[in-house]
C-alpha cells in the first residue's frame, strides 16, 4: 500500500481509513471540561497514526485530514478545523520521519517508539492549537498560555491511548491485512 499510493486499492483504503476515523470519533467520544475549547477523549489520533503507518505519508495524512478535519467541520468545530488538519500534518510528518529513520522496519520496538513520539507530538501541537484558539477569541497571550496548559488533560489522555493502542492495533491490523492480501 505504501509502494503504490495511486492504486485503486490505496485510494479505497484511504477513503476507508478516513471514514473509520470519522465514525470512530463520532461514536466513541467522551467530553471533558476544559478552560479552552471543548475537548473530548477519542481514538481519532490513534487511527490517523495507523493510517500513516499503513498507507504511507501522503494517503495516511489525507485520511487523517479528511477524517479528523471532516469531523470538526460537521460537528461544530469548523472555525478551528484548519488547526486540527495542521495537527494531523505535523503528527504525520513525525511518524513518517521516524518510520523512514527506522528504514520502514516495523518491529515492535520501532512501532512503540513511533507511537510514543506521535503521542508526545500531539500534546505539543494541541497545546499550540489551544493557544491559537484562545487568541482567536480575544484572550491575552499570557492568559492563553495558562488556560491552554490547564486544558491539556484530554490531550494527555488521548496521547497515552495513542501510545498504547497504536502498537496493539498495528500488529493486529497487519495480520488481518496480510491475510486479506491487502498488504505486501
């Protein structure tokens, strides 16, 4: 799938991953209180990371942007959906750079490192996004920094779930895709 990003199979799997990401967020979300925004716990970031690992940078990022960005646009977060899409891009770049650094070897240790890095990157990008969101509504910069920091619990929980779930789901999905002849 990573070798032939324009093949019909890759395009279909990109759309499938985008739909799974969207539906996964829509159905499995737990809202939590925060000082900035309306964060909730979900598995969209985990699924977007898996999309990048399986589909490659371009198609995986596209699936993540469509799934997470589409969810934001259609569920009351349209004003900040561009920030979500930017976050997906940054996390996908980190995943792809690490995967490339590991010569695309998907041993357990490498996938765990990639998952932890994806989670840590998500914490950083969400913090920056929260600052921008607070500034967009007219908050002073110092207040935005503090309020954004106090709004990180949902992101930390999502990042921990990403670090745990990506390795587990990666190897499970890899077996399924190999058995179904969807992967090399």
